[in-house]
């Protein structure tokens, strides 16, 4: 079988798939440099997959977070995708900044770790709320009932003093009516006892004493009726005010009940209450938080753990080459501009000299004309001639 002779530079030609190129892009790898690095190809695919997983997790977490705040799916889904894209940009920036030259530098790693931890802790909250959704809803219901009780106590405290004052006024009015009514009843009993012989003098019939007791009873009853006519409306008004207070409290409670919800902060508070009251949940909660934080830290941890390969060396030397070429090009550009400026300077000097040489005779003629007018006019002073010379002949310095 006939064998073809292929040069060493053409024996291997790797063509990555679109998925591989996408993973490289997620891992912030330059295709032109990594395509010839056999070992680093798979290494950066792994980094790209960790970034992809973090991106997907962030998108789902943020989408669920916005779903607890916004009811419309047409709104919270784009918001979740947008925030997931922001997390993707941050992750790509973090892993792009980690390379062979700064892996041993403590400050950049600490800063990146703190940033990743902050994002991870926040993203862990929606995921945990989703995992313990049933328990959190039950706890949130209990918390809302406690809030209603607290609100009711606050309303009682707010309206309590006014209600106590009204009840005291009503009790005073009722006491006066009761005392007067008791006096009327007692006078009536005395009058009846006198008439039937069961009391008083013991004589049956209407006699002088019975008539006197009847007059006393009628007088007291008339006074009681007058007092009842004046005081009962006051009591009714007080009852109406007390009823208005109760209606106002009920309206406040209804408005407060309408404000109660199962939003994000309510669920977070319910989750905290669950953790405080349930020791079995505490361990699992912190374990899930650590796991979810590790999902966010995966790209940074993976990039920091993987050793530097040929790609990192290529990146370093390619960057050094571009710096040197940029400096060389800037120097060449500066030299060209300097040559151009020198030639412009020489040409401008020559033009100015020609201008002054060509105008020399004209200036001399103008000076003679000014001098002749000064000589012929006795009223012109020498200083005036000098001022005209300065204005018409002499040149002004450039600023």
C-alpha cells in the first residue's frame, strides 16, 4: 500500500465541535491558542462545563426568586434569565483573572472567594426555599397568625384609652339613672304597701299618708323620666362611638390581613423560625447551603485546582509578544510623528522667512509714507507717528 509523505506541521489538524467551542468560550479560552494544546483542550472543557452548570443553577434560582415576588411568568422568567447572565459574566471574569502567574497571590484569590461566597449564599436562599416549600408555607401561615395577634394587641392599645374613657362616661350616666330608678321603685313599693295595708300604717285604702306617698312616688318618677330623656341619648351616643371603634379596629385588621402574603422575605423569616425551632432541620439546612455554595464556587475552585499547562504558557508569551509589538509600534508611530513635525517646522520657517523678505520693500514704503505725513503735518507728534507704525507695520508676537 502506498504511503503519503506528510510534513510534521500538517500531520495533525484538530477541528473542535460547536459544543467544544462553546465550552471553551464559557471557560474564557482563546480558540486560536488552545486548539493546538492537546491536554488543555479537555481541561478547559471541564472548566466550561462547571461554568455552564453554575449558569443554569443561577438562572433557575433567580427565576424562582422573582416568581415569589412577581406573578406574571412573562416578567419573572426574563428577569431570571437576565440575572443568570449577570452571574455568568461574573464567573467568566473571575476565572479569566486566575492564571499561572497569580495562582500563588493571596489577595486576588481571597477577593474572588469572597465575591463567589456572597453570590453563592444569596443564590442558596431561593433553592432552599424551593426544597422546603411545604414546611415553609405551614410556618409562614403560623407566623401570619402571630402577626394578626400582634396587630390586634396594637389596635387594642391604640384605641384602649379612648374606649376606657367612653365606658367610664357610660358607667357614670348609667349609675345616676340606676340610683334614680331605684328611688322611684322604692317610692312605688312604699305607696303600694300603704294602699294594700301590707306596710306603713297598715290601713287599707287611699288615706292621707298613702296620698303623700303617691305624690312622692309620682314626683320621683317624673324626675326619673326627665333624667332618662336627657341621659339616655348620651348613653346611646357613647355606645355608637364604642361601636365605631370596634368597626375601625375590624377594618384595620382586614387591611392588615390583605397585606399578609407568602413573599420572599416572609418565607425567609419562616425558614429562620423553622431552623430555630427544628434541630433536625438545622444540620440539613447548613449542609444544603454548603452544597449550593460549592455549585457557585465550582468554576473558581476548578480553575484554581487544575495545573497550568501549555495553554497558559502560550497565553503568557502571546500577551508579552503583543505588549512588545504594541510598544514597538507606538515607538515607530512616535518617530514618524516626530519626523513629520520637524519637516512641518522647517517648512513653516521657510514660509515665514519668504513672507518677511517679500514684504520688506512694502513695509519700507509704508514707513516712508507715515513719516512723510508726520513731517508735512505740524499737528502730528512723533509719539503719534510711532503708534501708527506699531499698528500698521510692526508684527505681533504669537501667544
